[in-house]
C-alpha cells in the first residue's frame, strides 16, 4: 500500500480537526443552558472586551446564586430566539432579551 504524499496527509488532518470542531460546537450548542446562552448573547452585545468580560463574570456569579428551573429555561430559550443586539437599546429589544417586562394595565 502506498503512503499518500505529505501534503495530502496534512490536508486530511486539517479536515479531521475542522470536522471535530464543528461536531463539538454543534453538540455543545444543542446541550447548552439557554439561560447561560442568553446571558452570553446579551454580554456579547456590549461594546468592548472589558465590559463583556465583566458582564460574563456577573452572569456566572448570579448563576451560582439563583436556581434556574425548567420554566426559567423555557423562557430563556424563547428570549434567546428573539433577542437582537441591534435592538437592545430600545424598549422592545430589552423586553425581547428578557431585560425588561411589560406590566399588564
């Protein structure tokens, strides 16, 4: 059996690594905590690395203080689906991201 040329081995190795990364990220996304994902999305909307890092730190700290139930996770998933960084500075955007609520009259 002939060995493939070194260039082909390198390309195959890159493809395997890329496939592994994609699979890992896909599985991680499917098994994630929607509330943690929503917090990360909101923090990702912040303008610079320092405020994003501080936001993520606060989110992790709050996660250890407040219990998140199944209903909370369902609400977070709903918000995660409609939360948009471009609208976060609007009242509707804050409601969509779970940062504000509309009170009934």
